[in-house]
C-alpha cells in the first residue's frame, strides 16, 4: 500500500504542521512530502497512521512535538505488487 494526498489533503496536513511550527519552519502544501518518514507508507498500511515528528528547533514551543497523519487524512492506494 502507498498513499497520496489531494491538494486539499496536503493543505490540511500543512495546516496541522504549521499550527505547531515556529515562524521559520512553516510549510506549504507542496512541501508536505518532506515531513513524512521513509516508513510512512508501511505505518499507514499496518497501523492506519504515521507519526510526524517535529524537532524542538522547529516547534513554536521549543519542545519536540508529534502528531499523527491517519489513513483518513490521505488517499490510500492498494494494489498487487508486480
């Protein structure tokens, strides 16, 4: 399974990030792919969600923070492996 996101879904994910990030680490919808870890597809497939981790230097509070992006937040694509 892999996941993609529509422009609207990307805007929503970026808004969640930006609500927690400091002014220097705000992102746009086109940059959302940068916040996902390498294993995000597997996490969504197995657990239904992937953890997004924000470093202390990125967060508005100066403390590391996290949030989840769930299968409901993205478009899941399942298919047979060739």
